[in-house]
C-alpha cells in the first residue's frame, strides 16, 4: 500500500514537471513533505542550481516552529522562503507541489509565501 502511494505520487510529480520549468526570471518553488517536516527550495532549472532552501529544520525556522502544529510550521517556512527570495530580488515563482494534493501543509506553505510577498 505504501509503495503504491509513493509510486503514484512520483508518477504525478513527473507529470507535473513536464509542464513546469523554473527559469532565472521565474524560478520553481519545489515542496517536499515528510511525516514530520516540510522542505521548500527555489530552483533555477536552466542553471541547475538551488537558489534558496528552507525547511522546518533550518536554524532560522527551527526555533519559531517549536510547539506549533505542522500546518502553522509550513506557513512559517513559506514566509522564510519569501523573505529570502525578496532579498535575492526574486518576486515571482512557479509553484511545484511535487505530486502532493494542494491542501493542508502544501497550501499553507504557498499561502505563507504569498503573505511574504511572493507571487505564485
């Protein structure tokens, strides 16, 4: 059951990645969700580089999310991603949900990024 769910998500992820591409003007905001943590990266696919990486394990975010619910922690990660992107003069990104449904923590991260000033 677990393997089927994981392979289905990876199949959806590949399907999404065919259509989504991060360019320097509008990089890709990629999300990975584990049982405990959430990770977000801003990726320039042309150069093949990660410009920004934030998770609930990052030093700046770890203390803020202590004792929060996972959805609230995801929103804090989104705010931190937006803050770092604004510092790099990136204000527009393409959202890559990586095969996850757009609800719960994934949508909370996107909402946090929007609150921080990013356009998704």
